[in-house]
């Protein structure tokens, strides 16, 4: 056969002491199949490049300012382009190394190229998830000036702007997460009662979501302006109970809000933001946040006032006609981003250690008695014993994550112990197959080479798919 022609079967190099011949056994892929694999790789490359190019042209024409060097401004567009180009990046090593021929170097080169490509793709998605910017509140419609307040109230209160308004301001000094659903905030709340507010209207506010401090208010200062307006400020130290979303942990962002009622809510008194007390209400400027704000492992991202209209199927004991009425409620929103480096490295470091040890077990798993003697007691029972220890450590890690999210939600970081659980079971099952009476060709080939080469690409591939589904659907 000419040196440039394709072999009639998978060429394999003899492994010293393994008893594996140079010529592949009958039944392995034929030259026709080798050609099909090569053509499929070219087709996949062409389609992938075409789709990615079309997306680039479409986004460039429809998305002003599309800039790959500032990915946080257009993360979803860049992720879609990257996902379209990924098959091409995986097809190129197949065309270069021709792993379908079965040569050891070609198989190893393809596996290494796939592993690096998928790892870089996962790392890129993690970077985008960590740096993505979202300045919108989770609850309600944001308001930035008195005109937007008037518009919202006119739409919500039967087309009429309520007559009794109480300007209300907020300054938050510290935030502390006590557990998965409770957060403690400290700071100041003030209100301004103008001369037009009836004297019999109560002075004060209510934090309806506070655990114990909804009506407990300590007056910090009180004075009257020259125009007759009464200003009252209260110091706030309250524990709020809210349903936080931990599905993206440790890349999660939480919106902590102060939901504010007036004490005389049955009289239709509306709280409005005290815009005049802030230099700016740009969300990124974080007005209403103390310059020495303390938040522990969290970083503030934005502050904004918003309105939400809630409907209660009760009259609270007042006139039965008020049951089911809708009334706008004022919210002060504080967007927080978790400092992900600490928990990220805690979980990833342990997960990586388990993955490396598991890969070592897979490499040492052999059906060759000579190699087994060289490595001592690495029998099927030995592999099962080692996998049991790794499984125990992995389950402890998963329980630690569950203790942090403490709810029915499944956190993103749980994908790592889940994938490792599957990998541990697969390694144990592979050892059982390899040392069985009739092992399949997949594990017999070059003494378990293919499972070794597919281990890291499969691991990073599953994590990549899970990351795309979690953050960029």
C-alpha cells in the first residue's frame, strides 16, 4: 500500500506488554467510513462558519455599538455567535489529526484540542456571567423623576393623581444576609409632610415585609422647614424576609428591596420618592447608599425607586368595598452582586481535585494482567473502593451547596457535583466492563484508550451545555 493511501482499517501501534496487535481486529471502521467522517467534519465546519458569519452580519446591522471587546454590553449576542462557531472549532482538529484512522497520536491530539476548546468556552461563559450588568429592579416599574411618578399613578389610580402625597427618602448603611431568605438592613428613612397634608394623617411608614420591626420606628431627627413642611427621619434596623433567587449561585445577583407603606394606607396616602434630596438618581450612581456601605461578601450594583401595584383580596377590616382594590406601593431597590471568587474557588478546587483523581483511576484501569500486577491492587474491587471514597467527598460538597441555597431551587454550581457523580459511576462501570468476560470493543481498543480520551471533553462539554442553559437561553 502506498504511504499516502488511507489504511484499510484503524492502524494501532503495539503497546509493549499489552498483547494488542498492530492491525485492528475485524469489524472496525472501513475506508468508506473513514471518508464519511472526514466529509462530515468538512460539512460541519462549513455550516458552522456560515451560521456564525450570518449572525455577525445580522447583529452588526441590528445592534448599534456591537463590540466584542466590551462583551458585558452585548453578552447574549456574542454567546450566540460563539455557540454557532463552536462546532467549527471542534471540527478543525478532526480535519488536522484525522483521529478516525486510529493512530494514537491523532487520537490524543484531537482529545487535547477538544478539551482546551471546551475549557476556554466554559471559562468565557463564566467570565460573561460574572461581569454581566443588569440595572433593572426585580420588582415594579422604576421611576426617576416626578413626571414618571405622575404617569404611573395616573395609569394605576383610575386616571387620577392622588391628592395626598408624602415624599419619602431612603439611605442604606449596611446589609447582612442572615440566611437564605432573611436579610438585615440598617440605615435611615425620612418623610416630608407639607402644609397641604391634613393634620390628622399619621406620621410614619410601615415595612410590611419586616420580621419584627414593621412598626418599630426610632425617630432620629425632626424639624420644620420655613415653608411649614415637617421633616421626620427615623433610624432603621430591620430584618426583611424575601424570596431570593439562588439558581445562578455563585454568579447570582440579588435585589433587596424596602417595600414601604404609609401608616394610613386605608386613606389612600401615596408615598413618592423624595427626588429633591438626591443629587442624582442614576441607578449606577447608587444614590441612597452610604459611602461607607458595608455588605460583606456582596458588591452593590444599583439603587432605584420603583412602583408595583398589588391587589389584596381583603379589606383589612375596613370598608368591604375596599377588598380587592389595587393600590401602588413604593419600593426602594438595592441590586447586589455576589463576590463569586471565594465560593467559586471553594467548589471548583474540590471538584477539580475529584475530577483529576478520578481521571487517574481511569488511566490505571486496565484489562492487562501484566499492567495490573505492575500497579498492585488496582482490580475492579479496588476501583470501586476508590470511587466510593470520591463519591462520599462529592456528596459532602453537594450538601454544602444545598445548605447555602437552602430551598427547592437547584443552584448552577450543583452541576459540578452532579457531573462528577455521573463520572464516578461511569468510571466504576467502565472498570467492570473492561474486566468482564466479553468486554466491548470500545473499552478493549488499545486497553481502554477511548474512555481515557473522552473523559475531559465529555466533562467540559456537559458543563458548557449546562452553563448555556442556565445563563444564556
